[in-house]
C-alpha cells in the first residue's frame, strides 16, 4: 500500500479506536478528557503526540477486565504475558481480533518465506502465553500444515521434525540452538531434515545467534516481535532480507521515544517503542509503553514492502529479564525473599546461558548462625525459597544460600542482577 493511503487508513482507524475507548472504557474516557483530546475532531496523525500514555501499571490497576472495551460476552479468548504471578496482565480478543491476529501472524510467516506448502512445527508453549496459539492460528491461516508440538520433550520434537518432514520451525532462538545441540547428541545431522525456515522471537537475540542458527540448522532464520499487551506475536517481523522487522503499521502505530523526555527521537536513533493499536476491539491500547528499546530503519526495503522497519530489540528501559522466554522482574524475586525471610536480605540474581539454555540462580545471604551449624534448616530454607520462586516465576530456579556480608551492597536494583548471557 502506498504510504499516503496507509496514513489515511491509520488516521481513520485511530479515530475509531479513540471513539471506542472514549465510549466504552472509563479509564480512557477520563484520560482523554484530562488531556483535552477531542477525538472526534482528530484530523492528523500528529495528534498522536498529544494522547496520553498507557503503562503496565495502568494495566495492573485495572486488573483483570477494567480496560476491556467490550463486554465479556464478546470476548472469545483470554491471554496473558509470559510473566507469572504478581505481574499478571490479562488481555482479551473478540472473534474479529482473532481473525486479524491470525492474518497478521500469517503475514509475518509469509514474509519469512513460509507458504501453504510448508509443514510448520510450533515449539512455543501452548497456553495462556500468546506464542503457541498466536503462531498456530497464523500458520493455519496461511494454509500450512501445522504441528502443535509445544515446548516439552526435545528428543520427541526432533524425531517428529525428522519423520514429519517439518520445513519451518517456530520457537525462541535459544530453543533452536538447544535443538541443534540435542540433534548432535542424538547423532542426527540437520541435513537429514527437511527444514528450510526458522521464524524466531519472544526473547532478545543477536546477529551472531542468527548466523549460528542459520549455519547449524541450514535454514533462513528471521526475527519476529510482539507482546501480549498489544496483541502477542504479529506486531512486526522480518522479511528474507533479514535487515529489520517490518511493522504491521496498518494495525499498529509505533513511535520511538526518548525514555526521559518521551519525545520522538531523531529518525534512526534508539528509543523506547510505544505502540497504539488501530484495530483491536476487546483490548485496544493507546501509546502503550513497551519498555523495549529499538530504532526505526529509514528508507525502503529491497523486498518492496512499504511497511516501515524497526531494528531488532536492543534492550529494555526497565529491569525486566527474559529467562527461558519468560518475562521476569527482579521485583518479583525480591518480594518472595522478603516474604519468606521477613526482612530484605541481600541477594544476587545471576542469569547464565549453558548449552543454549538459560539458568537462573538466586544467591541469598543468611545469618551466620544458620549458615554455620544448622545444615538441615539451611536446606529447608533454600527449598522453601526455591519452591516459591518456581511457582511465582514459572521457570526453574537454583537457590544458593551464602554467608552474611558475602554479597557486595548495592543501592540500585540493577546491580543486583548479573546477566552473563552474551546475547
Ligand atoms: O513474547 C509474544 C511473542 C511470542 C512474540 C512469540 C514473538 C513470538 P510477551 O510474553 O508479552 O509476548 O513478552 C513480550 O518479549 O516486550 C519483548 O521484551 C520480548 N520480545 C518479544 N519478541 C522479541 C524479539 C511475547 N523478537 C516481550 N526480540 C516484549 C526481543 C522480544 N525481544
């Protein structure tokens, strides 16, 4: 679509979204009134900059259904971000939202090279996380033959990949490398497989990882991005040029803002992605602060698509970590420790990547008396902390108790996190 037509479509859809929110969601009605936005008189996309922001905190304060713009009767699906207890975010979809979502994910798979001829194996978790079902519906929409293998039992995933002649693999990039490792252990050469494409997302990765995956699995590896708050996968994805992710701009307005001033950064510079949905019915959001850092890539793409491009995700403007594809906030860990110990004990969060698998270790200081002579108590405490963390975070955690005053004292939370992964 020519840019001019696209912008006209965006404007019309933005008006409709604001009308929907102003009419049906008290939170937005109030915010729009406070910002003195006359959404009925909106005549240009530049008005976006006068609209209020939406934050994760706004979502929490209106938990569970306060920001839904339709009655539950019209909601056919409910999802959440990959984060677990304490930070749960609930998002809903109407039948039409699911249709649009499927179309957009199909578009992303198609730009990555996947067609109706392909056998697509989806190794994302099939659950409340948007990855599994989101990619599944998109691949079906494309007409591909979909294998909903989900995330467990890696050897079985590989056997099925070989026997069912899978041509496209859909999962996190670290899972792809893990699969390559296990294939080696099984004595299976990836050239015996039928794989052609890998469509990867849901966690940060690097160009070096792309090259490694492409080489080891003999595939074209593309990146795709999304988040539950605005839809799930389907927001942006790479074409086979592998040089930036095309943003599905007919459904999302993406701004890149300076994290301090919240003003647009000069074109091509890094800032925080702020997303406004244009077609969502059940859960539209205005200027959602994703906290993901990226930059826009100016200029047309040789593939011919007119949709603008963004870089891969280059970092976060908050302290969220993505461990085994799951969003984890240090504050969740801290609150478990405070709950169990009654006070805030010094701790350290260590994230490693061993054989392409993320490992989370939490080191906690305990009093000298407990540390020196009460081994059984120590084990019990460490098991209690571990159980609670596993339940709250939804991923495996190793807990190590250390002697008082072993860990350096830091004021800032950031320094309590040691991320050794070279992404
Ligand atoms: O991860 C949705 C998704 C599923 C995207 C499958 C792509 C493929 P959430 O659980 O809400 O949703 O987590 C969203 O994950 O804000 C980013 O920080 C991170 N993220 C998602 N895709 C990428 C990517 C899904 N390609 C959060 N590169 C986002 C880097 C990514 N980070």
